[in-house]
C-alpha cells in the first residue's frame, strides 16, 4: 500500500478547526489513522502555529493556546520534517504561499493539499500535483480499495 506524503497548506488546518463536517476535518481523521503522512518545514510549522493561535481562530474554534499547542504536538508525531535546501522563489502570486511550495518541493512530496488550488498553478512546472482536500480524500479512498 502506497502511503502518500503530502504538504498541507495552512488553510486546511484552519478549515478543520472551524468545522467537523468538511473534507479538511476528515483528512485529519485519516491522518490520525495513518492513511497518509504530512511533511512540514520549520517555517511552515511555525506558520501553522501563528495562524491557529490568532485570536479570531481561537474564538471560532473555542480553543485556548494550550489546546493549539497540544494539537500541534500531536500533529508533529505524524509529520516528516523537511529541511529547506533550495529556495524556489518567486513562483507564486502570494509570497506567504512560497514556503508551502518550497516545503513540498524540497521534501519531494507526492502532492500539496490546499483549498487554493489555482494559487499553486506554477507547481505544475515541477510535476507537483496540487489537490483540494476533497480530491485528496477521494484518492485515499481509491488507494484503500
């Protein structure tokens, strides 16, 4: 069985924290079940922390910073670290997305998972698939068959 190694854009974690009904939350359950692995660089993991600890994110998810820390600790157990040896900037319109792409390229990820698929169109020149969370769930289900 092929275990996908993917990089999750921060927006996937934000969406999972806002709703237990969507594809993003389903992906976190699949991750917990070992159906795939995520990859992250130090800068990307720090972005996860910074965004998830924003007051508006804490409020909407009814979480504390300690709860976010516990979530990130658990997430780190399923995370393959990526060291950034090469910077590929600039490739994208949004400079904040560059570290997501660089993590995926440096880690030789199988794919990048984001809700902003069109923002990562330049990933195609590197033969890096970019999937929406729902699309990735379908690929995981197909792999399980």
